[in-house]
C-alpha cells in the first residue's frame, strides 16, 4: 500500500473550473496522505476565492502545495492560509544600468527609447530586474500598494502591453519616490 498519493494540477492560468476539480479531488477520501500540487503562472481571482475554504480547513489526509512565480500572484487571503517558502533558481541577473536612487527624466527617456521594441520575455525580466534593483541594491522602500502596482505591470507585459507604457509607468513611479 502506498504511503502517499500525489496529484498534479499544472496550468498556465488556473481557472475556476480547475479550482472546482481540485476541490472535488480533495473530498475523495484516502487512507494515506494525499498531496494536491497546484502549479500555474497565474491564478484567476475567482479560482483563488473558490479555494479559500478548503485551504483553510482541508479534509483529513490532504496536503496542498501551491506553486506560483511569485507570492504576489496569489491573493493576500490565500497567502494567509499557506506556509510560504521561496524557492530561488539560479539564472543570469539582468541589470538596468540605471541609478534608480538618482533617477531623472533625462535618464528615463533614452532608456525607454532603447527598450521600446524589446520582446515580451525580455521586457518582463527587465521590469522585474528594475524593481529588484530598486529594493535590494538602492534600498528604496515601497508601499504594498506600489508593489501590487508593479506586479500589475508584469501582468500587463504578459498581456502584450507596449514597452513604452510599462517602462514609463514603472520608472516615473520610482523617480517620484525621492519627492515623497
């Protein structure tokens, strides 16, 4: 007899019908530990809301593992019900080349011009790199609302928003930090 059972739910975007499938599987009784592993690049709000109750009070022998590209991909109500562990992967670090602490309009315009036609994957990495640099290298502090706005910019990149729009919004937000 197996010591545990593992079910994977792997999606690009986790939808409401996926959440219903997970809930249905969670209520199928097992005499051994059952792991339900949810993996997605994005989790729709309605799917997350559907999972709230079962994550808070899982059935006997059920363990949920939720994998997301970042904790901000999950609603605060979901995060509060989960033990969080950040898994770091080794990859080449991109640097913007900007001094984000002394950022000025004269720096922003040429940077946007240079990157206005970059590919979606490069733009996404660039946005993430700029936010990382601002926080970890330049020690800038952002409110939770600002961090959520940055996460929305990453999502907009995935929806094919123009690089000029994304970078202008991001860099102006960072530049305005010195006036607050």
